C-alpha cells in the first residue's frame, strides 16, 4: 500500500477477510445506479460492515453499470474509519489512483481522522503534509483532525493551529485546549479559552470548558477549576458529568475533601448522574484527608457499580486509621460486587493488618493471594514481614524474605530492616548481622533503621554476657 505521490512510503498489513454479506446488484443502464450504490456503501458503513462495503466497491469497479467515483471510495473509507481500521483506510486511499479516482480533501480528512482515532499522529501529519503536494488543499477539517491527533504533543498541535491560516472554529479551539490539557499547560489552556471570542470570534462550548477544567486540575489549580465550573452557568452552558468529575478531581488533588463532597451533592441538584470517576475522586479526597467514614458513606451510596479504584481508596482510608477489620470486610465484599481484587487491594489490607499487629491474618492473606490469581508484590511481602516482626516471629520473617527473593522480587530497605529488627527482638544477633552484611549484595544500602536494629541486637547480646 502506498499514499498517492508517495509510493511505498507507508506499508500496511494485508486487508482483512471480506465479509460474506450479499452484494446488491443493479440493472445495467439505470440512471439511479450511482446514487443507489453510494447509499448502499454508506449504509454498510453505518452498520459497521467495512468488509462488505469494500466488497461492494470492488464489485462496482469490475462493472455493474455504475460509474464509480470519489464519493463511493470516500464512503468505503469512512466504513473502515468507523471500524478504527486505519491500515485499511490508508490501503484503500493508496489504491484510488489505480482505479482512476483522484482522492479529494474529504478522502484525506477521513484518513487523517482514522489515524487520529487510533493514535497514529505521525501518519496524520504525513497525510496533512502530502495534500498540498498533490494539489489537494487542506481545509479546516484537515487541520482540526491533525490537531486532535497531535493532542499528546501540544507544541505540534499549537504549531498546526498557527499553520492553518484558516479561520478557526470551536473544534479547533477544543483541540488546542485539549492539547494544553494533556501537556499540563494550564496557563496556555486558559489563555486560549479566554481569548477565543476576542481573538478568533469563537464561543467556547462545554467541551472547551471541560478541557480547561481538566487542565487546571492537572496543574493543581483547584480554585481556577471551580471558578471555570461556576462560569459555565453564567455563559448558559450546562456542566455535564465530565465537567463535575474534573472539578471534583481538582479538589481531591488540592486536599479539598469537603468541596469535593459539595460538588458531588450538586450533581444531583443539576440532574447530572455521577459516574465512577466522580465517585472515585470524592472517595479518594476523603481517603487522603483521613475521613474514612465519609469514604465508606460514598461507597455505600454509589449509583453505579464500584470498581477496584473505589474499593482500594476505601481500604486505604481504613488502613490509615488502623481499622483492619473494616479493611478485611471491604476486601471480602469485592468479589460479591463482581470486582476482582488486585495486588494494590491486598497490599492495603496487608498494611492494615501489619499496623494492627495481626501477623497470623497477614500470613493467611498472603497464602490466599496465589489461589485467587493475585501475585503478591514487594509491598505485600514487606508488610507481612513487618507484621511478623511486630509479632516476634523472626523465623517467619526470614522465611518471607527468602520467599520474596525466590519469587525474583526485589527486597527493599523496609523489608530487610523489618527482618533485622525481628531477629534483634528475639536475640538473634548473629542473623541480624548476617542480614545487614547481605544488604549490599541485594543492591541495598543499609539505613539508620537497619544499623540501629543490628546495633541493638549486639547490645542485647552483650548485656546477656
């Protein structure tokens, strides 16, 4: 496959197997053939049947009394675009000259959009750049699609907006602000938002404000995010779930848990149904502020099914306050809610058990994890070793440290220090010194805790002499 004018420049895999959907036929010489064929291909595109659309186009090329033109090809291109099959879009675009059909701006726009939707930003740029060389003038849709494709590379997106020399519309504005959002350039996002009407005579819409609120959230500017949310009503724009969720997230990141709860409450007043992001951000805000009761209250009131993030934040909230019983209950509720616990969930519960000196339960949980297809990580082992250390179980602590290394997990300073401390508390000074000496072999530098525990072990041994 090759782009017109760039033979062999873009190699794509072979086309997918053509669907078995029957291909319609028309009587030769019918004056309505061309239009009917176009409607048929467009219909197949809307029904997500790109292979059938290509099969129909191929049959028309062979000859059914239909004059195949650029519109038929564009409809087939759109079918593959809707199916997110960018390779097939580029393949068909490259074959158009072979069918004596010259691609137009719409053809290239469809291809650029296909690349945009599948993260192929470099191909989107190549298509945009090749258009003038083939005497196809890029229009605003071309540039808007390319800007959207380059959203993860905000300098490129802004450069495209400058290069277009076309009067921007709200889609251009949204693409630029979204690029600033992804690039964490909140100040630039606000400049474009506030300067849109003055500089470009473009009125920002809900999408514009949502991207700006998200940008402020990522930049840690919760005050600005809330100000933008309030400004939407003044501009007669109705905030949607994305608007509120981004604002709640900004409050969570800014440590404003009470404001997060107020916004969550306001969503119902505004007849906006919260989604998982809205709830999870509010729960996380409460968790970070140490308000485990509020976190659990939100979890119990969720109008959508909680996910792993919802439970993890609540478990973490309970863990921070030493409520290991509640943490265990939440872990047990996850499968009942069709939510699969992960290593993060178990690590938080393990940490709660460690703080509660529940070494027996910590070992039980660690043993159950592989049975539930959850592979414990370093944090889980470290918490279990620390739990054994607090419970005076030096042999179990050393066994866990050995298991950790056997599983090719990397011990850290905390796990080693806990194991040394376990030996120290039980008078095993030789083992404490041995572990301390082995830390450099594990590429770990002994810290104050490690040295302190080893020194204390030696002092205890000397006192017994």
